[in-house]
C-alpha cells in the first residue's frame, strides 16, 4: 500500500476534535506542532520546536531542521500523484484554451527553471523580484526560487513602475522575472514596459527574464533581458533541491502600514510550510482530488498561501484564474466553477458585492453542484453579501468560511472549519488551533470573557508568523510588538460576542481596505502631496457599497486657477502613476485648512467621521487650533457626496 500523503496531515473531523486540538495546542504547543510537522519531508529533524521572545522579538520554529519547501510541494507527490493535475489555469478570455499542469509537468518546469536561475548566477539568499500575470509561470518562478534557496518578492502586477522600483531597491533584488504583458477583462497592461521603467531606477538588477505570454511588442535589452522559453529549452529537467534551514527566509511580501513606506514582511521556510498546509487542509476541509479555486492574485499573501503553497503542499489541484469576475459577463465565476467542477471557492467580499448588483440571472442554467465549500477573505463580509453568497453560489447548503488573517500571519488565524464550526454570518468565529488571541483595551489590558470589544492581539507564537521586516528589524518591533508590549498587535479591532465568536470590526490604525487591497493612508497622502497643485492633504476611508471602503482625500491647493475637474483628474492620475490604479482617490474635497491640533497633528478622527457622514457627534474639538475649519469641511463634504 502506498502512503497517501494528503491524509497524513491531520484533518479535524468534528467540533469535539477541534476543541481537543485547540486545548492541546495551548497546553502543549511544541508537541502539537511537532505532530503536524511530522508529515512533511525533512532532510534533518529539528533540535527544538519553538524558541521565542516577543520583546526582542525573536521567534524560531523547528530550528536545526533542514528541508526544501518546493520538494514538499512537488517531488513528495510524484510517486502517488504524478499524473494528477496540480494547476488548472483558466485564462482571462474563456474562449482561449485553458491549461492543465500535472504534478509531473509542474516538476519538470520548476526543475528547469531552477537550473535557469542558477545559470543566471542566482544564489541562495539572493532576492528575486517576480512581476507577473496570473499564469502558472508565476507559480513556477516562486517554486524555483524556493528550490534553489533564493528569496522571492512577488509584486502585484497592478503596481506602477515607481512602486515596483521601490520594492526592487528595498530588497536589493538582482533578478526580475516578468512577462510581455497581460489582459485583464478588456484592459491591456504592458508589463515589460512598466518593468523597463522600473529597471531604469533599479541599478541592482543584473538580468530580467521575460515570459512571452501574449506576444505583445516589447524591447529586449541585449545582455540584460532574456526570453523565458529560450532559456528553458537548454535547461535540464533534473534539479537537486537546496537543503534549507528551517529559519532561512522563503519570501518577502510588501504590505502597507500606518506610517512610512510599505514594509517587506519576511517569512521563513519551515514554519510557513507547516502553517499554510495545516490551515488549508483544515479550514477548507480539502478532500483528495477536489478542485480548489482561490481568486486572489499571487501578488498578495492569499495567492501565496492558498493558490500556491497551501494547496500544493497538500497534493491538491489548485485553479489559477487570470481574469476578473465581470468579464466577459457577470456570470464568469459561476461558469468557471461549472467548467472545472470546483469544490471549494475562495474569494473576497468585494467581488461578491460587485456581482450582487447583477442579481441571480447570471446563475441561470449553471450547474454549481460540484461546490461544497465557500470562502471569504480580505475584508469584513457584511451580512447581506454573506446571505447572497450562501443562497446563490452555495445553494443555501455550502458552509462559508470567513477567514481572518494578514500578510504578517502567513496563514488563516480565525475561521470556521468548513462543515464543522457552526456559522454566524459576518463572524470569523473561532481561532484555529495554535492561535492564542487577546482582546485588549486602549491600555493594553486583556479583556477576558464574552460580550466584549477591543483591539485584537495575539499573545503566543504560531509557526506561520512573519519573523521581521526585511532590513529593518526595529520597524518590525515598533509596528507589531511595541503598542502592547509582549503581544503581537494586528491593527484590527474586534468583538467577541456572548458565544465567544469573533467579529472583526476593521482596522483601528491608518490603514484602509479598498476592495480587499490594503493601503496606508499616508502612502496616498505622500503621492498626492507630490503633485504641484497640492500643498497638503489628508486621506481617510469611508464606507463604499462595493469596495468596502473608498478613498476620500481632503486637499489644500496652492493655486486657484485650475478647475476642480482638472485638479481631480490630475490628482487621480498622479496617484495611479506613483502607486497604482487601485489607490486612486474616489472623492477629492478641496479645503482651505485641515483640522489640526496645536502640536500640528491632523485630527483624522474628525475627517473620518465627516467622510462617513456621521457628524452628529464629532467629539472634543477644543484642542484644535481653529475649530471653525470643521464646519467648513462639513459643508464642503455635503457638496461632493
Ligand atoms: C482585513 C489578507 C475582516 C483585516 C489576508 C486585516 C479581514 C487585513 C478579513 C489584512 C476577514 C482580512 N474579515 N477583515 N475575514 N481578512 N481582513 O495583509 O483588516 O492583505 O488586518 O491580508 O485585511 O490584509 P492583508
């Protein structure tokens, strides 16, 4: 009998089992995680499961062990499931041919590309930037980096050349992997052209590998730019994976915070592997041979953990979708599920809300009987969207796992286990085994018991947690471990209801969540302030029916002789150029002054309330230098609402 690796990783099967596992994970965390880690392939066992100190902060899991995550994603499955499909690729245009890659085919590509990377001089520990469309080659590039021990830094292909250059330079990447371009919906994006602009500002890039996806015209700079296929033709399909230490870095992923430029969150190898695999198998209750589809982009953490690593570590079939929910029509998700017999479908509330407006007609004639589990991620899901998703996509039968987590957590932290945990719409419900939450008040005192509300912290390490901010450990400490010393602070607020169920209420810092994209208001302000028309700005989020939050910019201008329309167009295109289209302000309000305290701090709380349209109680405004500016802003807000 051959061992079925998928079933070796423990899967909780009942609520009692969940409770027992949770108890065990708290009372005996090292034994608990060691039991899970046992189902992977290690070159050398660990000396110690966990050492940690949240003050410094230093955390290390499975130290002393050696392994390779790409070997665990691929090679480990070849004997039993070499001919099983690893990746299904569904193109933007449903008329184009889709692709199926078996584990054996994926293995060949990853081995070849690992050899290509080594021939390009990439070594263990080097940083490689990946700026790619949603195509299997993006996953191949990630896995090949992991195989040779290089650290990948995937940059979402919606970022501008400036943002791409900033990320390349911050991580000091020596190689860039990109494509000629992509089409999403009807929008054509010339990735290579954007990459060319970025490379002009990134002197550290020695070479660029370009995958020709759409046959777009592009400039190839001899000596620097290389064609993916040409390099692959000459590459051997055999590659011995590098033996990595547990705490060797696996990837960097940039994410926004309250202040400063985006941070390069760093994840390491063994803990991330164990955590992404365990959460995938348990939250979604994945069963052998099922098709799993996550609609996130690989440029975000959801794509890393639940398109690539989590599913492949479990020997699953993962579907990668290149397109958007509304193209060629608002039934696209449902046709895709029908076409590929998707069993588990994981998407964002924004996508659900954007489809809700089309009613139930797009479901007509579609057979969604393959669906067993639905998932939601990235932002709070409102009850209405939850019910619509449940009734229409899920035929009123499929459980919805509302999964709360973050780039920094590496994997899902609070979520129902599909079909096991009793659901409550808009609640992420209960912490997964190994996740020790603490709800704290403003002073950092833990609020025990049920029926409480406060800021969400985590007080014990879990294997998937980020270890540092690349190149700036002090910032890691300051951002996450200093607000409430001894605890990891998530930046989110939450409620724990009478049943002990968690409902995430949203960010309590200056981060906003627009269509599931995490954006620092400070980043948008910096971009706006760079424009010649603008003296100063303040950006807040406001409730938006579809995007969850929209971006409201209050702007002080330096001249009067441009029209409001011109200003809006200028500011919007400027932000698009500096960050990307997803960070473009939805509303721009010209103001004469911003509400500032005597120490010069903008009182964002007031601006937030005005943008939300909730001006009945603006709280104490007596500390403002000039409280009358508030009335003027209130009035102006009504005019543009
Ligand atoms: C928010 C995405 C409510 C939250 C995986 C968090 C959520 C931020 C949920 C992280 C959820 C994510 N319910 N809010 N189920 N999931 N969030 O780093 O504010 O892109 O802090 O990771 O998204 O966003 P990130």
